[in-house]
C-alpha cells in the first residue's frame, strides 16, 4: 500500500530562521507530489506541486520543495520564516497504478513560528 | 470568483442517523473531491466525482456515498452514523482532477456524532 510519512509532527522555530519539513513516500510507480497548508481556522490551500520537469519546485510565500526520486522524498523548505507561516502543512502524493488513482495525505506537520 | 462553499458548516447527529453534506465548487470546475479530517487519522480521501461520475474512491465503507449533479454541485451522504464518523469533512474542487491539478478547498463541515 502507498503511504506518505511526514517525519515531524511538530516543528518549532524562531522567526527568520530557516525551516525544512520532511516528507517521504512509498511508491513504486510514478507520482505527483503536493504540499498544502492549512492556516488556523482556514481551509487548505496549495503551496506547490511537482508533476514533472525540474525537481526543484517553487511555491507561494517563499516556499520551495525538492523531489528526490532515489530517496522518495519531497521535503519543503523556506530560508527565513515569518510568524504568519504558523500553520499545519500537509504533504500529499497521487499515485496512478493498476488499481486506479489515489490521493494520499501525510498526517501533517505543525509549524510554530515564534519571535 | 466565489470559492468552494460547503453547507452546513456544523452538524450534530446521533448514532444510527444519516446525514447529507453539500458542496458547491468553483464555477467551471468539474471535479469535486471529499475528504475526512480527524486528529487521529489526518486527512483521508473519500472519493472524487468528475462530470457526474465517481472517478476515484478511497478506502471507506459503503455507508459513505456521494453524487454529483449536472451543475457540478456534489453531495456526500453517510448512513447509519457511528461515533467514529465525527470529523471535519472537506470538499475540494479542481478543473482537471484531484490527483494532478490544484485543488481549492472549502471551509469544511464539522460533524459531531453523539
């Protein structure tokens, strides 16, 4: 079965520090990869996605992610975080195989940015 | 453009009852997907409808069903409610489909089963 593992459930950082939110997936077939963010009391919105092409993907709000096929990872990074980045971040993988198509989310990483 | 809307926003039901949730996608979007979000299990994919046809389905029992109308509005039904069905139910719409396209999420319906 396909799975998505977000290695850290909570990441506390200070403002202006760099951050990396880790995501690994298990899949033996081609995948599309996504990061979504859920701000407090708001719905989810897409940060970035990887479908094909360059393995370094840039998203909104200064976030970027790198697809590493050999390590089956799609880690999210930001060089300098702001208080407003405090939110829950979800990694998601869509997998197409003989059984059909599935979109699988990780359990989320709570990023807490303090001053 | 108006965003994805979900009604009702909050719902309280008792075990054994059934419930219907509604989702109106962004105008022009033909794909509507449903998700269940709980603290323990996180976000889990329920199903996706595209042009009135169920295109993909997650690993949920048959008590969970849905449909999509010709105007792309979608409903999700849960029959014989169980306590474990208490969750935030999210709906998302996209142009081309949940698994390759950007999804736009609604605010969710908070279902509490007593």
